[in-house]
C-alpha cells in the first residue's frame, strides 16, 4: 500500500488543502497546534473509519462551516492500481462515502458498508478485523498513547490486544458451530416427524384399493340405467313439443289481440291531440300576418345601429391611441429633464476627480506603509510568543538542572546507604553459613551417637563395640546414658541453630527488599549523564532566548508606526472611494448623451403622430347624434317584433298538423279491420289444442327427467369419489418415494452433525495453541524490529501471553516499567510494527511525536533508526521540531495563520 495524496475541505483547522506524499519516510513538521496530527486523523477517518473516543462529527468541521470532506489517494495492495476514497460529512452524519478508480475515472462503490468491505479487501485486512481498532492500536497510534497500554494491568492489556490478535475467534467459531449442531438436530427431528407422519398416512393404502374396485362395478350398472331413461325421454319429448307449439299459438294470438286493442286506443288519443294543435297553429298564423310590417321596420333599425356601432369603435380606438401617445410624450419630457441633470452631475464629477488625484496617491502610499508595519507588528507578536516560550523552556531547563543536581546528591546518599545494606547482607550471609556448618556438624554427631547407641544395645559380645574394652552391663548402661544425654544437648543446639538461621534469613530477606527498593529509587534518580544533558539543554535554550529577545527589540517600534499610519489614514478619509464613485459616474457620460439624443428624436416623432390622429378624429363629430336617432326608431317597433317572433314557429306548423290528422284517421280504420281477423284465428286455435293431454305428458317427462338427474348425480358422486380414491392412491405411492428420500436425508443429517461436533472440538482445542504461537511469532518479529530501531541486536525483546513487554540484555531481564523513556518508546514502537506486520498486509505506519520527552541526543538517534526500519514501503513521522528533516525522503512543513492550517510552500 502507498498513500499518494490527501485533500481536506473544511476539516478542523484546514479550509482547503492538498498534500502530496512520497514512498519512504514522510516527515510532517510544524509547531504545536499547527494541525500536523489532523492529517493522521483525516487518513484514519477516511480509510479506517476511525474517530477518537468521545469525538463527534461536529468536532471535525472547521469552525463556522456546515459540511466537510476528506479525499485520500492511495495505491492498493490488492491490485497495484490507484484509487481515491472520498468521505463527505456534516455535523450529524456521513452523507457520501465512495471509492473512485483513478485510471477510469469511475465510481466503483458508494455507501458506508460497501466502502468498508472494499477497503478491507484492498488493504488486505481480515474480514472480521475492526478497521478502527487496527488503526488506533497499530497503524496510527494517537499522540501520547504509544507506551500507555504496556504500563497498564494485564486485564487492560488483554482488552486492547485480544481483538487485534482475534484470540476469541476460535472460540466464537466453535460457539457458532453450536448453532449449526442445534439446527441439524432440529432438522433431523423434523424429518423424523415427517417420516412418522408419512408412515401413518400409508396405513390406509389397502382400504383405498378395495374401495376402487367396488366403485368401478357400481358405475357400470349406473351407466346402463341412464341409457334406458334417455331413450324413453327422447320418445315422449316429440309429443310434448307438438303440444307446446299448439299452446304457444293460442297464447300468441291472445297477446296480439290485446296489443291491437291497446294500439287502437292510443291512435284515438293521438287523433284528438293533433286536432287541438292544428287549431292553435291557425290562430298563431293570424298574429304573424298582423305584426309583419313592424318586425321588418325593427330589423332595418337594428342594421343601421350595427353600422353606427362599428364607426363608434373606430373613433374610440383612435382616441385611445392618441391618449397613449400623449402619455408617452409626457414621459419623454420627464426623461429629458432627468438626463440634463445627470449630464451636469457627470461634468461636476470629472472636475472632482482632477481635484482628488493627489489625495488618492497619498492614500495608496499610506496603505502600503501600513501593511508593512502590520506585518512587522505580527512578526513582533510571534517573536514575543517565541520569547515567552523560550523563557518558559529556560525556566523548565533550569528547574531540570536543579532537579538533576538535587537528585545526584540524593543518589550519592542513597548509594552510601545501599553499600551499607550490602555489607550487612554479606555479614549476615557469613553468619548464616557458619550456623549451617555448625548445624551440619551437630547433625552428623547425633547420627554417629545414635548408631553407637544402637550398636551397644544390640551387642552380645564380651567386648565393647566402641572401645574394644570388656563390656559389662554397668558399662553398657553408662555408655547408653552418656550418649542419650549428649544427643539431647545436640538436639537443643540444633534447635537454637535453626532459630538463628530463620532469624538470619528473615533479616537477609528484609535487607534484600530494602536494597531492591533503594535500587529502584536509585534508577529513578538522575545520572551524571542526565545532569550533563540537562545543562547542555539549558545552554541551548538560553541561546534561543537571547535570539528571541533580540528579534523583539528590533521590532519594538512596529505597533507605534501602525497606530500613526492608521491615524493619518483616518484623517485623510477615503479619497480613493470618492474618486472611484466619480469615475463610475463619468464613465456613464457617453451613454447618457446618446440617451438624450434618442429622447429628442422620440419627442419629435410623437408630436407628429398626435397631430395626425387629431385630424382623423374630426370626421366623427356627429356620430353620437346618429346613434341616438337609430336607437329611438328600434324601440318604437320592438313590441311588434317580439310578438312576430313569439308566434312565428307555431304558425309554420299548420300544414304539418293537418297532414297528421288525415294520416291518423286512415290508420285507425285499418286497425279496427285487423282486430276482427285476429279474433277469428284465436277461436280456431283454441278448438285444436288439448290442454289435459298436454299436462299428463309434462308430468310423465318430469318424472323420468328427475330419475335421470338423480342417476347422473349418483354417477357424478361415485365418479368423483373414484377419482378421489385414485388420486389418494397416486399420492400415497408418491409418499412411499418421499419416505425413502426423507429416511436417506435423516441419515445424512446425522452424519453431518457428527462431523460438526468433531470440528467444534478441534476449534476449541486449537484456539489457545494458535494464540500462543501467534504471540511468540509477534515477539520474535518485535525483537528484530527493536534491534533495528536501537541499532543493537544484543538485547532480546519479549512479549508474554498476557501481553507484558520486557527486555532481556546479557541474561538480565527488565520489565517495561524498569526501562528508560527512550527504551520504552523503542520497545513499544517495535511491538506495534511487528503486530501490524503479523495481522495485516499493510506496510504503512504513522508515528505521532515518537521522540517527545526525549533529550536532543536520544531524539536524533531514535529518529535516525526509525527511518531505517526495514519492511515498510512508507512511514509518516509527525514532529514539532526538525529532528526528522535530514533523514526523511519527503519533508512537509505545516503552518497555521489567520487563514487556518496549510502546507508551507517552498
């Protein structure tokens, strides 16, 4: 993986910035608070979805903005292609998270979940690994927390490193397989239930086969009976059809007679109505003839009014147009007056510009001088800040020197105390050794006397087994009593020696504990090297302080110059602004002159058009009198016109009504003749129809049809039952096959369940062993990195299974707390690099202030060795000083001013 560039938009102190990165070591340098660590936060935010604990999205936005964005360009470890990851956000949420292919310019994925999955693949990180945890604890450890986990208790260390090493994954995998086992058990249980159910259903198979035979025989008999009934029904149906036709003829003739009688009554009513309409129409014709002359006079007056109204509309149109032109002429007059005033003002503005030119020039000179003075004032503030910081550093350095001197005095006194303790321990060791020797001698003597007494008690010879003298009973008793007394004396002496040994051992243990505590205190106290380094640092800080004071003295007058120049500018006013306003007005002069010329031409044209229209309106002087005369004539004949129009339509219907009366009279006569003929036919049809025979035939046919319907219903019922039985047989035959398949599936599930149980047992046993080997491998890698970082491979860095970090040098093992600050930083750095190498394929690492709190010499050495670490394509080192400037391949300086944080341009 290789990060190529970073683009920030409204991200914390950055407004808009693009920073390029190179392979190798990229040193990011800048003052405290300049925004260096923000670059690390932005990369972690975009690529690893990382936010510091307790931080919200709103904290990432530049002050006063509503939305921000981060774009990180990198070359993928997966396919060696270039991509960009863009993450846009506001105070509430991330509203865009997507990946671009730089070669094709296309968006590959969009959305938080899709982007994270894509990043895991191209960063070559395990799918279950949390990206933010990986970043926080290995790739981009936050400033000041590099060594913190290794100083915490074992439980806290496990909470940090167990997720990284995925210690619990084997147990989780085993636990997840438990769900699989349960599922297999449930499925097998379901199959057993299904098998039992199928076997229960198959018990009815013999009964269904017997019922199928019975139903087949019954259906054969029913079919024969139905055939006989259908033959008899066909024979009687022919006779019934003839009787139905005779009955229908009688009924049809009766209906036709009724219809003719109804139609005859209707015609009689219509004939009377038409005779009344004819009388009204003849009366309306008489009214029309009486009012015809008045109606024609009304129409002539109406035509005259139409012609006069058209002339009135033409006169009104000309009048409106004349009024519009007069209004336009008045507007032109007003505009001409305004233009004359504006041209006068433009001439005055040109004169004012000539008068303001010297003041404008002076204003520009004063503003340039003020900018220079303000820059010097800003430099003065920065110099004063550096002076204060330098003074504080000198005071801290002086306090450090004093602390080192006091510590050296304490160390000398403590060394003397420790020497005395060591001497006391040596004396007690000698006393303890002497007691042990006396105790061993006494034990040996007790053993010798015990053996002698045993020999005296068992001896039966006449000689003493000890001294070869004659052994009498009295002598035997004397020797045994003497030995017994001697043994008791020696036992008491041994007890006293044991008590003395325990007392000496306790004293040595107490003194050893006191010696260890004293040695720890001695290690914590400053050494001579610490004192020398503190004095050198003090001298260097004092030199910087003097340089800062000299710069402040050189810029001391700048604020007074700023005030003087501002006052002079205030007294001068703002002639340039007035000059520009006048200039803007003068620039309008040609346009205003052209507007005046066009307005004069417009006024002349409007005056001519108004005169023409006034001449045309003179021809309409008598139009209103003519309109009044025509309206009076129309009103005189309105009553005759209204009467004519009211009766005209009815008068025109006289001939139509007369013809309709004649037609209805003829139709009424024809209907009476037709009705007489129909009554004769109806009497003849009734004589030919036998109603009693018709009823008997219907009853016989109905009985046979009911019997046929019953037989067919019985046939359908038995056929349906036969089909149901046959379907049941087919279903049961299919169930026999299903039973065989389910039994085979149940056997397969049982086999799978046994395999899963075996796999769970293997995972449960493999977890601790794999974790142990993983920790050992990381420990070896970390030890190799530590050798590279410190430039010395004689030491051996060890990482235990409870994640405790220690260092063994020449057989002497020291815990992490016993290491110096530089050793702790180097050890922690090596361990995190080894972790990163082991748990991912990412070969990029960030170091945020790795040399903080180190003296200059150790800082330079650690910086040189960090940049020489092997196996990483890209390292990012963030520092507030220039320690890494000489060793880095790419040097990026971050500065912060009133515009915010940005990269200092070369």
